[in-house]
C-alpha cells in the first residue's frame, strides 16, 4: 500500500484505529468536559462491519462511515481522525475527498456529519469542503453542530 491509498480496515488494524482515534481526540477531553464519542466507539465492531477506512503504513488517518438508505438516504461520516504527527500533510483532505467518492460510489447524494460545538477547529474546516450547518442540538452531554454536504 502506498502512503496515499485509503483502504478498508482489517481486524489487524484495530489497535492502530484506536491509537490514532485516541491521539486525535484526547486533547478535546479537557475542553469539552467529556470523553469524545469516537474514543468510546467499538472499533472492533466498526471494522468488522466494514465502516472503517484507513490510510498510511503505519496507519495515520481514518474515517468511520455508515450508509443510511430510505427517505433521506445519506452517508454518515461518523468520525474522521488524523494522528497529530500527520497534521498539515493533507491526510484529512484526502480522507474527506474519499468520503465524497465513497458516497457517490454507493449512489448516495448527501454526506452528513456532526461535531462538538467546542471543537471550533472543525467548524472552520468543514465549510471549506462544502458542508453547511443544518442544526445545533444537545444530545446527552454533547452539544453538537450537524452538517450536510449535497453531492452533485
């Protein structure tokens, strides 16, 4: 695998998925006052379900996506994580472009995601990639901003 390839994660990738996710989100714990939901995800189950795609050898970035069909069909970008050592190298951009291409390949015309309202860095990034805010709501301990991107 070249360093630019994005591939489905395998069970052998689960420890790296946890490591990258924890490294990417750990610094938010103090800011938001709770452990970010991606850090508590069942990485083994997500990988087994085919929801996780990784890049790098060793893994330096990943996305967790879930397909929703029926009324309001869309691809949910559940989580995106880039190891801090790889920030600024274009990994996040490549992963976001991959999510768009993956949605299109599945015949879906919309991608949705949410981010914590206190993760203000994300709120600057997502609009640059065509995402628009659709709502803000509190889900338990999480104050979330919900986004969507309509694909042409």
